[in-house]
C-alpha cells in the first residue's frame, strides 16, 4: 500500500489518553483512536482537547488514525 492510498479527514480532539494517544471525533460523527505522527513528536507540537486536527487513516482499519497536522 502506498502513502497515496490513505484517507485524509478532519476532526476534533475529545479526550487525551496515555502514550500520546487521543480520541478524535470526526466530522461524520465517528470516533477514532489516533496517535501523533513522528514529525509532530520531534517538533514537540502540543495537541489539547478541543483542537481541530488533520488525520490520516488507512482504508483497511477505520478505527485508528494518525494525527498529521494541527489546524489553527
């Protein structure tokens, strides 16, 4: 699977979980479990409850996602 095959969606952080994991509510009403991508961890970008984020998901598992960008 190539990186181009991922789904990009927007959501809002609902809950902070241990190990840099988050519960994110998507625009379509679904809730997914998400973690920060490596570049966001390296740059020490903070994500708090209520922040809008851009997610990247695999079409094979629609319950997990990767946070790739924090929207302003």
